[in-house]
C-alpha cells in the first residue's frame, strides 16, 4: 500500500517536472522569437563605437545569401539571418547591386542596404 502511494507520488512529481521543462522551453522559444523580430524590425547599427570603414566587393551574379556572407566576413553585419530576413521582407530584395562599397559597422542595416541598392542616390537627388 505504501509502495503504491510512493510510486504515484514520484510519478506525479515526474509529470510536473516534465510540464515545467516544457513551459520553460516554450518561454525560451518566445524570447528567441521576440529578440529575432526586434533585431529585424528595428534599425540599429552593429556598433555604436567608432569603427573603421571597410571596402566590400560584391561580385556580379552573387546571390543574396552570398552577399550577406560577404558582409559578415567583412565584419559589417553581425547576424546573417537577421540581415537575410530584413532583405527578404523589405523593398531591397532582388535589388542588391554588384560593385565595390565602403561600409562601416556603425551604419544601420537600412543604410547598408540603401548603399548596396544605390537608393541613397535617388533619395538625396529628389
């Protein structure tokens, strides 16, 4: 009789622990999704500290992922997936141009994308 009560008690505690772990994992997933979305939809520079300008070369026929990889390798952008998401949901998708650019980590993602799509010329010229 006592063994049965102890086994049932242990089973209940085990199920409660499993439920707590599941709840914590769901909370972590929501936090990660929020942080990712925050980075995508806000326009903050990679660094607020003064950083040197870097020359970045985008070869012709580069895919969007290859261009983002070049930006990551040049230490201009910090998070590949945030930048890819920002490009795909913006009007910049499919408009990135090959060429040689001078970029800095203190630039916001939108500033970098305006330079890579040559849209900063159009906006300042109007």
